[in-house]
């Protein structure tokens, strides 16, 4: 099962959701999980490893290499083995693997412009390790450039983290529309939106409650599920990333982590339902 976490809006908790969900799937559900950090901001990478560790692999074993950037590896080089870029048991979590990112990924679109098949590089590379994992979770940047396009082509589903503020009612239809366009252009791409999850929710703010209602309505109109579980805005979540560890490890009993656990349960149930259909 490959799931991309995407929203064209930045700072909505995509990376946090990927890191916490992955950790919970491994630690509480005994799943094997690969996180792919598709964002040149490298936030998922540094939520799980320190800079010293990253320095050792940055020149030849990141998603940039997988996608054919960096020293000497052409994306047409069918030989690049994706396994070279997988950090096993990252953050000492047995069963959690990571393909780290690199800031150089910013230039992917420039480097590969005009190259045929540039949206299916990840798909080709991933064949080598697809069956090694129960879940592959892809952390996407806040845009739909070439890297996230590569992610969408290999994904079964998309989860859209949303902060209940003004933007989503406009942004969601736009995202849906863009994904439909992409699917028409790339026949291999069969990705579906699994659902919207509300993140960074300020429970005491009436405005957030109202916005959630309005986003739920938009989702209903678009035929998109919204997860019942709501992730609260809490410092216990944000402080973990600065320690290069998931909040699940740093603050296991916090509100935020408990919410992410029930989100994981809900996601597993929803996937089972969808698979039956
Ligand atoms: N539930 C939460 N409560 C408090 N802070 C949070 C929560 N979730 C995420 N944050 C913080 O909000 C910021 C943005 O979160 P995150 O990096 O996960 O968003 P993102 O959507 O991946 O952003 P980008 O689009 O830049 O990749 C981070 O500093 C993160 O620690
Ligand atoms: Mg992010």
C-alpha cells in the first residue's frame, strides 16, 4: 500500500502526519514501513535522523539519486538500485526505513525538463523494494511539481492533511482537479483520495470548529471522506521534530500522539473497507 501525503498549502502537518503514522504502524501494528521524503525541505528526514548521519549519505544515497540527480547517475540509468538509498531501522526503530531527501531535489524539474518518462522514474525504481513493505508513506512538498508527480504515479491513495482555516474550501477543489488532469496525462496513475484529516486544530477556537464544518461540506460535495479523528494543535508534537525523533518516542502519552494513534486505527479500517469494495 503506497500512500502520498499531499496538500498544496504549506505547514499543514503533512510531514508530521507521515512521521507519526509511520512510527505507530510499526510500533503498534507490527507493520513494515518505508517513508520516502520527497520534499527538498528534508523535514521528514530530519524528524528521524541528525545532520551528522545525513552528511554521510547525502552525496549518493538520497531520493535525488533515486530520481537520477547528483553525481553521475542518469535517471535513464536503469541500474541505480533504490536499496542503496534506504536507511534501515531509522531512528533505531526496527521496521521503519527511510529514503532521505536532499535540497538538490529543488532542481529536479529543471534537470529533467523535456526528458520523456520523467514522471515514472520512481515507479521504475520502486519495483525492487515494493514487496518489502506493508506501507510506503510518501511525504510530498506543498506543490505538484515533478517529485510529487512521481509520488502520485506510484501511490494507491492520497491523504490530505488540512488545517481548518480559510484556504481549504478553495484549495481542495483545485487539488482534486489537478490530480484528475494528471491522471488523464499519465495513464499509469490510478491514485484516489482516501480522505482529509484535520490537523493543528485549536479546539478552543470557534473559528476552527466552524471551518471544519465548512470543509466537511466541501468534501461531501467532492465525494471525499473526512477522518473523524482530529489532530490537536499541541506543542508536544512540534517540539519532537527539533530532537530528530517522532513525538511517539519523545512524548508517548501526549494528546497529539493519542490522536495520531486513533487516526492510524481509522486509516487501517478505512483501507480495509476500500479494499473490500
Ligand atoms: N498537531 C500539531 N500541533 C502543533 N504543531 C504542529 C502540529 N503538527 C505539525 N506542527 C508543526 O507545524 C509545522 C508544520 O508542520 P509540518 O512540517 O508537518 O507541515 P507540512 O505540511 O509538512 O509543511 P511543508 O508544506 O512546509 O512541508 C512544524 O513546525 C510542525 O512541528
Ligand atoms: Mg513537510
